[in-house]
């Protein structure tokens, strides 16, 4: 989408001697070109395949998170079957509400990690570095194995759902409460997979995913492509994207940024001039590096 032109110092031009002077016949050696720093190189190194594969700890956390989600949903179903959980429509309505709020939650979190902090930020450092680096090489997410992509959120679900479910059960909450927390956690964990599909090429999407994207059930490729265009401050939500229109139309995140700035003096990254870390490497440059997996936002817009 954008071509990064590294800054370099060009050697001074040698002017021709005036007509009244005789040009020197001595051969001069041109200054050696100034090397471009590797951090600003337009062609990225190929990602290490081992970094994209799922490890056994990542699989274990993904399995633990999945088990916690299924346990919460099964508790809801058991309460309905026992007749003590209210109408079956209530858990379904709660799950739909959770699906909607999960989209909003991913947008708020995405906005935060895109604009504030860095790799050294406590607790969130790794996520911040991953999301901010994602703007440079957005196609990498499509090559990650599922557990490699989902394990961080699945771990959060595994650690949070068990005590939450226990507290709900102790308080005698209805089936709808368990359905809400289970569906919310499921949507948040899977949001990274929905995000990956929003960067994937059409021919590589699993059957049915393109139809779900077109129906607005999952965030579409075209909608998410707008997030990867300057100034990178719109379309943050990555479950269905249903909140993107409202949040962008009323400039909710811009208002939050003003609040943060006036209270702390910290500027969001989207306010500053776009630097190399935000600029997406183009398809031609990836091809030069031997990478055919890049999804360019320009090609999305032309094909959707």
C-alpha cells in the first residue's frame, strides 16, 4: 500500500567547470553510497518459520482456554435443562450481547496498544510490540499456526473464567450470566483468528468465512483494510466490526485521546507523523524477499 523510501545522504553534485577554465583530467572517485540502516530497509527478512509454528505450551494454553469457555457454556446449558436457568431465549440473548460487546472491547484494546506504550511497558509490552509491528508486516498473522496466534488470549480466558464461573455459581446467577461470560471470552479469544482472516487472500479463506465477512458476522477484509491506511486511527474493532461506524463517526477514540493528553501529556502515536514502523511493506518488496503471502490493502479494495 505504501512504499517506504529510506532517508539517506546523497553525495554532493560535481558542477562542470566554467567555460573559461580548463577541466581537470584527473579522475575523481565518487564517494561511497551511505548504507541504509537495516531497520529502515524496505525489504524485510523472511520470518523464521519456527516463530510462526505452535509450541506445546501454546497448544496447552489454547486447550485450557477452550476448556474454560466450554465449561462456562455447558454450565449455562445445564441450568436451562434443569429448569432453573430461565427461558432458553435468555442465554441466547446474553450470548448475542456478549458478541456485540466483545467487538467493542477488542476495538478499545486495539486502540490502546496501537497508540500507547512500547515493548517495555509492564504486562502489555509483548502485545503492544506485536500490534504495532503488525502495521509494518500485516501478512505475518496469516502464516501463524492457530495456537501460536490464539494462545495469549486463551491463557487470559483460562485464568479468568474459572474463578468467574465459580463466583457466578456461588451467587446463584442464572444461565444467562454463564452464557454471557462464556460467549464473551470465546469471541475475544477468536478475535485474533477473525483478524487473521481479515488479512487473508480470498482463495485461502476457509469455506464459509467470506460469506460471514460479507454478512457482517465477522470483520471484513475491506473494513479492516481501512485501519491499515493513514492515519491508522479508524476501524479498530476486529470481531464483527459492528462498532466501527459509530466509534469513527462520533470520533470516540479521538475524544479519549484528548482526555489522555490533557490529563497526562502523552500523545497517541496516531497524532505524530507516520514513521517507518507504521508503513506497510508493499507486495513487490515482499516478492523480492521471497514472500508471496502479503495481503495488500489496495488489492483488497479492488477485489471486494
